[in-house]
């Protein structure tokens, strides 16, 4: 089976009566969920960074910074440039 890319989706064709229908595979749904979670995590890291840059030191704890650094390192190791 051939898969096609359509925007950010990977789709697999099914042909019925000379009409091609496309459906998303379970893997597509899993990847979409993982990307959404990663996007939320990056947004949280940006909020922490912005608090630090603007001097809102009481808005976060040292443990949050340590967790952010671990998360960023893990993120970079999973998704190299």
C-alpha cells in the first residue's frame, strides 16, 4: 500500500468504485497526539523562560527549571535538527 502526504497528514488510499477515499491510520492519530503534547510542553517552557527574563522570579521554583532543562535535553535528543 502506498501512503501519501497531504499537508501534515500521512494518508492511505482505498479505492472503491473508481473513487479514492482517504483515511488516517492509527499511527497518524498517535503522532498527532504526540505532536500536540510536545507543543503544549514547549509552550509551558516558553512561559517559564518569559517569567525568568522579565524578572518574575517568584512565579516559578528551582525544581521547575531543572525539569525544564531535562525536558529540553530530552526533546532535542529525540528530535535532532
